[in-house]
C-alpha cells in the first residue's frame, strides 16, 4: 500500500488562508517561459488542502500530497508544516 502512495505528487506551498474547518488554501508558485519572449513569468495555483489537525496558519510553508477527492474542491492533504510563519512566531513571543 505504501508503494502506491509514493507515486502521488507532493508540492511545497504557502498557506494563504484557512477556509473552514480542517481546510486551508495553499498557494503554489512556479515559473514558465513566456511563449514569445522567453522571459520567465511567475504563475500561481490555489489548491484546497485537507488539514486534519487544524495546525496550519496563514503564512506557513507546508508540504501537500495528492489524495482522493475529499470534497468538491479538496484533492490534496497536508503532510507536514515545513516552516512556521515568522509573523505568528513574533506575536507569540511578545
């Protein structure tokens, strides 16, 4: 069973917002060459991901993995928080 899970895509992205219970919006940014001029152009995709433990906060860098459809929009789930948001960490220290 773990062999089939290793074939699933994994991505790194930033949490844009929490859009309900156990759901986060993750921005995945990438670059593509412009079709005519060849300059690298920034693009982004907003992915809805399942956050089982409700541990993600806006600004966190997370790793997400493809999964079966969980709802109308959710096709990804959060594996782990790679880096916590720096702004949130500063407010906790104060």
